[in-house]
């Protein structure tokens, strides 16, 4: 790995151990085995490094899990695919608990920073596009606009479900079957 990758790995390690608020630039550089100046050189600031490290970690881990759940819906109706995804997400959250807590802590910092918001916005566009592509691969009967809209919806509802899951991991506000009933009712079916 190069210094940039070492810094991302070091940041994830320190953040998961101590939380975002207690992760110092010096701690991250030490964990990465690089100089403190490398943070500025590769990322411009510790905040940009933290945003990228958490987005990448959660994006890779949770994104792959969501992609796998979407693919499991291949051959089923898009609505059945939604139920599969929804019912599978609590297990994904359990496997990413500490990273989700760190990400939640990081959101407050991002909301207060125009630079961090812009950085995250760029990354979210890619996440939306990736989810839409996976939805279309699993459900080729959908056109590109429909698949993109469903991908965005998946992202949004997964964020809400994730937050509720963090508040009470043993409780799911609504299961996938209940969600499909609600969607059908909204569609007038």
C-alpha cells in the first residue's frame, strides 16, 4: 500500500477504536506509519481524510452487502426484491455496527462543513448510480430511469432503517412484507 491507502486504513482503525471526535491527526498518522504531513499532502485536512475513510469503509462493506441482497432478488418482482433487501439489512447493520456509529458521529461534522458536504455529495452520486445499475441488472424489465429511482429509494430507506436499527437493534420498525403492503397501497393495488 502507498501512504494514501495507509492513511485511509489508519483512519478507519483509529476511528473505530476511539470514535471520530477523539481521533487526532497524530493518532491516524501513527496508525498508518506515515508522517503527519502526509495527511495534508494526500487529503488536505484530517476532516477530508475522515470523511473519505468512513465513506469508503461503509460504502464498500455495506454497498457490497446491498448489491448481494439486490442480486438475490433476480428473477423475482421488483417488489419482492425490495422485501428481500429490507429483511436482509438488519444483518448487514449488525456486521457494520461500529462503522455505522462512527459514521453517525461523522454526519454532525459533515453537516457543519460546506467542504465535507460537497465531498460527501460527490460520493453519494456514485452510490446512487451503482445501486441503480445493480437494480437494473437484477430486474432487466425496468428501464434505466425506474432502476435509478429504485436505487435512490433503496439508499434513502436503508439510511432510515440503519438509524432506527442503531437506536434499537432488536426491533425493526417495519419488516419487508409490511413495507411491500405499504408500497402496494400507495400504488393503489
